[in-house]
């Protein structure tokens, strides 16, 4: 099959919606289909930008970028395009067509595929019957004032060192319920009954110091059931880490007591498993009454948490609205996706949304150019950013005073705020230590972005040189080990067998000229491909292997006619639980949409599969240039 260049004219249209990219899961280090990790096993991200994005959501950017009269579309003219990050090729020969991706967040639905290979659905909101649970909702036992006092005590903000709750209805049942309410709602607190001035009081106090917050008492949890309540989290228009933070706030526990297997998109409907340490299904179920755009269900108790990387993948249901392609074009495009697949590029969200790509920061880290690292992260830049980040950068450029720049940031948890805090604490001459205050996942994001940039460029060069056939000198995996193909072996392999390395000290490279291309590219960047160990262990790159071309599984599609742009086109888990019928579409309509379904393994990008179908640049810059009316 002839390989197509990505020079297909981009069709214009009356209305286009700018997509927000899906957030890929960043697993612990594996040698195939996973993210490259430097030095040691990856840990759970500490906040959203423990994921592979730069801080800030596109939706939130729109409000802050027009203060000086410049539109969001003008700002995005400075953003990256696919060719800037090595995404150059298509492998199908159909004609491209246009469509609106993620016009509504409900047009992008993700169901996790768990470690047993089962697709996760929310289909049961009932709570398991457990005699150990109290007969009433414990959160209703305490008044708001009592909860506030107990929360202050829990976080060591109460000078008294204890909180006394008067027992109004002095019965054993009422006292037991109060004991249970305090212990379950406020991990780290212990209770006892005392008589004060002739009245019974439940007195709450700390049992084991501040560590008790992260490790709830063993004796407060029934020994007859597993320590972890597993459940399915259904969320709408919220990313995984934000959802975890909201749940932890309402449960009054540390976020790290909630485990999960992978991060999911914000602008989407997503369904995934989570596990919570020593929180009952009864309490979790109560959140369904309190929270918008969340639902928890399918509860069970198990002895183990969930771990990052345990999932087998994700199943996507994607609606592309107002398509311009004919039925024949759609059939050809989807048949090619099913039978041939797509180039397994790292998607645009891997590299950030501003004029300073994350891979440039990663390259500076690998070069030990720490002043450049500081400048790249903090300097003013063209492109769409939140207003307070713009003001922070301007202050830094003017004064080079980290404390003054910090005062411009209402949100200190972003990468810029964490770096400035480190500079204020350790001084501008100690950038390495200051940079270390950024959570490890976020720091590694930069060097992984550089590896991804190199991989994209080399894969485009490999497809340009050899097309979609295996050739001598290509790499395949045998038992988890990469081996070079001989001429005879190449004849018995296909492009779907071929892997390419992310640069590192523990990989080998193709023996044809593309292998030399890696060396040349790194040399041009001032790096030695034979010495990828960094003096700081975290930034030593071991490398990994990634398949060049992927075929999605469970591919299906349907062309839908419709008149109302607001009509939902996916029957969600919640609608099924509520007994609502699936959407019905007219046989003819003013518009046509393509609804497609497919499954992908972890660490692959659904937007790259969609790109192959539409043959359109998926960058925000291009989408915005095609149509700016979505901002209104």
C-alpha cells in the first residue's frame, strides 16, 4: 500500500469545534506499548499534571487570553502543528474528509478495559448488604458545626486537642452511632465516652499523630471483609485526578488512598474502576446524592488496591459530527482503520499547547542545561495561556524575583508555581534542587516528551524509506526482547510486527540507516546516544519499544443522519440505568455524523486513529484556524 504524505488539503466547513485531546494513561515502565521511564518505576501522579499535559485546560484559557484584545484564535497561531512534532505520514489511501470532533463532551465516551480484559460499565448502583455497616447514614448524625470542628481537629488545627460532642438522646445506640460516625468520617481520630457535668459526651482525639491521616486505624474496619472497596467511577467532563481530588475532599481522606489503573480524559464521558482504602460502599454510595457529573456503583470489597498500568486498554465510542465524506469514503476509511490500522504516533497533547513544546524542556534537562530549563518553563511565550500565568511570566521576565512572580499565581500547584517556590527557597543558583520540588511525574513528563518527539520523527522517516513492509534491519520483539530481522526473516513479518525504540541505554536500534538517524538526531541536540545515563538517576533514560503501526480491536461504525446539532448520539451508562431508550435518528437529515467504536491498548492515542480516518491535522492550532466560531 502506498504511503500518503500528510499534505491532503484540509477541507473548510461552516462550523467546526476545536477538540480537546484525550489524556493518555502514563503507566509504569514496560518495554512494549508503554511509556519510557528513567531509572525506576513510575509512581502515581500527584496532580493533573502528573499526566502528560501542560498545566491548564483549553476551555479555561478562553476566558483569560482576550484581555489585551487578542482572540483565542490569534493566540493559537503560535501553537504547535503535527509537523512540528514529527507527525508527518498517513498509511491509508482514501481521500480525507472533515468533521467536528468533541463538539459535545458526550461525543467522546471511554470505557476502561480492566486487567481481566473485561470492559468496565456502570450498571449497578446498589450497595452490598453488610451487617457491619450502621443502619443510618453516618454523615447525617453530625451537625455541620461538629463536622467543621472535627475536621480542624483531624488536621491539627484545633488548639484544644479534642472535640466533645454532647449526647442529646442518651442511649447506647445513639452513642454507638456517634462513635462510628466520627471514626468513619475522620480517619486518624479516636473516640471515648466521658461524663461531663452529669451529661454524656463523645470525645474525639488523635490516636496516632499526623501519620494516622494516611493510615486509618486497623481496628476500625471489619476484619471479615477486604480492606479496599472497589467500584466503578462514571464521570462527565472531569479529568481523573480532579475527580479523585473531589472524592477525597468529600470523603475527608488523602487522595493517595484512592487507587486507579489509568487516567482518563476531561472532555468526555469516562467509566473506570477505582479502589478506596477502608471506606465503605455505603459511604461511597452516599456521594451519588451530593456530586454533580459523578456516579459510583458496582461495589465490591477486595484485599488489594488497583495499580497504575494494570488495565489492558480502553474502548472508545467517538462521534464525529457534520462529516463531509460520502458513504463510500467513510466505508473505505473505516475499513482501512480496521484492517491496516494507523501509525502509532504520540499525539499532540504529549507536547503541550503553547509555543514552548515540552520536548524542548526535556532536551535541556538531558543536556544538563539547567538555566535553559528554568528559562523555558518561566519565560513569557506567545500562545494561549491563563491570564495569571501570563502575568506571572511577565513579572519573572521583569524582576527575576521568584517571590514576586509567585504572588501573581493564585494557583501554586502548577509546574511554574512549584519551580518558583523552589527557587525562592533554594536560590536561583540552585536550579536543580528547585526543579526537584516539582512532582516526579511532572518532571519526567518533559524527558518523556523528548523521547516521544524523537520516536515520532524516526518513525516518519522509517515509513518514508520503507513503507508498510518489514525490511532487513527492522526490530521485532521475541519474548519481550528486541531482535534484528534478517533478509529471510523480514519476508515472514509484517509492519504490524515492527517496533521502534525510544532512545535510552537499554535498547538497540535498527541496523539500517534509520538506526543511524537516531544517532544523528541526538548528536544534533548535543546528546550522546551511547551514554543516556544522567548524573541524576531520575533522568537516566532506559528506553522502551513501541509498535510502529497498530490495528484497533472491536472496530465498528455507523453513519447517522440528524437535524438537531444538540441531539445526543451515544446511549450512556446512566441513561441505561435510568431506563431511558437509546437515541433514535431520522433516515434523512440536514447533517451526517460518523459514530465509530474501537478498542486500543494503554498508552496509545485515539486522536491518532481518528486522524487516519479524517486525514486532518489534529492540532488545536489547525482546528482553530479552520474555524474560530467555536469560541462563541
